[in-house]
C-alpha cells in the first residue's frame, strides 16, 4: 500500500515511501527516529549505538526506561559487533531462523549503551526478513534499536496508518511499507543462560525451536519487584481504549455498544454487530489481532469481546497478546 491514504500535508512527521529509504537512513545516521515496517510489526528505530538517539525512542513512545529494546541488524555477521559470546546453539538458531521473527538474547559487548539494554549485561538481537527493513539498516550503516512503533501500552501497529495514529509528531519520519505479514512481535529467546528460555512467544513457535536445539524453558511471571527480563512480562501491553473481555461461548457476548472478535466459523452468530474475524488459523489470527483491536476502537465501542484462544504451542503468541490486552497476565 505504500503511503496509501496518508496525506503528508496533514501530519507532523515526515512520510517517506519505500523509494525514499536512503532519506530514512540519513535521518537514522543523524540521530533521528524512523518508524519502519518489519514482517512482525512496525518498529520505531534509532541508531542503537547512540545513547541520545535511543533516548528519543523512549520519549516518543512514553516507554518505561527499564524496558530493553531489540537491536536489529541487516547481516548475520553484525552480531559479532554487539554480542560477546555466541554459544553454538545460538548459532544454530541464527542459521535456521534468521532472517525472521526470532530475537536472540546474548551477552552484550560494551559498545551497546546501557539505555538500550536497560542496564542488563545482555542484548536482544534480531535480523528481520522484511527486505525494506534490512535495506534501511544497511544504508544507515549502524545497528538499529527498535521497539514496536506504538505509544507504550497500546496494540502494536501492523500498518503505516496505525503508526500515524500513534506517532504523528513523535517520530521524525515514517517509512511506509505494506501491512505486516506476521502481525505479532518476534519470539524472544534468552541464549545467555545455561538453559535456553523463551521470554516471549511470537512468530516462531517453541516446537520449531526445540526441533533445532532441543528442550527450551518458558519464562513466566516475574515478580513485580524485578526488572523485566522481557518488557511484555511486567507492564500492561497491547491494550486498546475499549475494555477487552474474553468469552468462552458466544452467548456470553452481550451489552450496549460492544464490538466482537470471532473465529471465522462463529462470525454468523454476531451478525449486525461491529465484528472482526480472526480467520481460522494461528497465522490468520496473529495477522488480524492488533489490527482488529484498533479497528473496533475506532468505532468507539466500550467493550471488545474476543474469543478464548485454543491451547497449544501454535497459538501461544496470539493467546499471550490477546490475554495481555485484556489485562489477564
Ligand atoms: P517491543 O519491541 O516493544 O516488542 O519490546 C521489546 C522486547 O525486547 C521485549 O519484549 C523484551 O523481551 C525484548 N528484549 C530486548 N532486549 C532484551 C534483553 N536484553 N533481555 C531480555 N529481553 C529483551
Ligand atoms: Mg511493544
């Protein structure tokens, strides 16, 4: 869709199309912030090696400073510049899943500023598969720190229009690409400890990871007093303005001014109501979840009813994001 319906003269952030990627890279080189598409969600990027540039990300998002950022690279070799130790199992994961939606936590080198890692001695690194993202990083010539390009706590943006809704006047520029194919954030795996631990479910399922490196642990529920190892674990996240309520059975959906999300097989039961289909598969649901929450929010509903998500590893990312948006975990 490129910049589609966005009217540059009506926004306070520079709107750049894919053909203007070198201008976006210049902004990064000069210490500015650029929102850009990845296969997971849109990110808000800055030069990861510049403390002052990275601080601007936190300010634009209103993000708590104890939430570390993922550093994005364009080529696998760049990992050497950022990480102190690369265990053999981490190498296997990179070879199998990069480029793609997997963030690997490794011991960091001192070149990575504290502001990126929230003072941790580790850094999260990812190589996105979206070609425009990699071109931007390559042209900028620096690793790019980038959390999702939403105001902190809101659903992540999966279209350029969503980014405008949140980042107009906050980001220096937005590089427009298409809609994000995965639709939820990367899987985060900590490879810096003795036992590989999944800190956040995402675009790559645990079973696909286990097929490559053997058993992994799932990190759950840090106590409130601990600094989050993974941001999503501590703060309210992914929440639309409307209250999100999970239903087990369609008969539980009732009330005035409500919107509904439903799997495709149940959509007929909600005819006449503001409705978003989550499709049928985990991939459909991932692609539609954040978009659907934002769409229903725009209609001004007070409550969004969303279905219970099936058990099982394939559904872990959608379950995690939706239940967090409902304030459940
Ligand atoms: P966001 O980009 O907004 O989706 O959030 C960034 C994600 O990066 C968080 O969920 C963290 O899990 C993860 N992350 C980045 N660096 C680290 C790190 N050093 N240790 C643990 N998690 C990290
Ligand atoms: Mg985020």
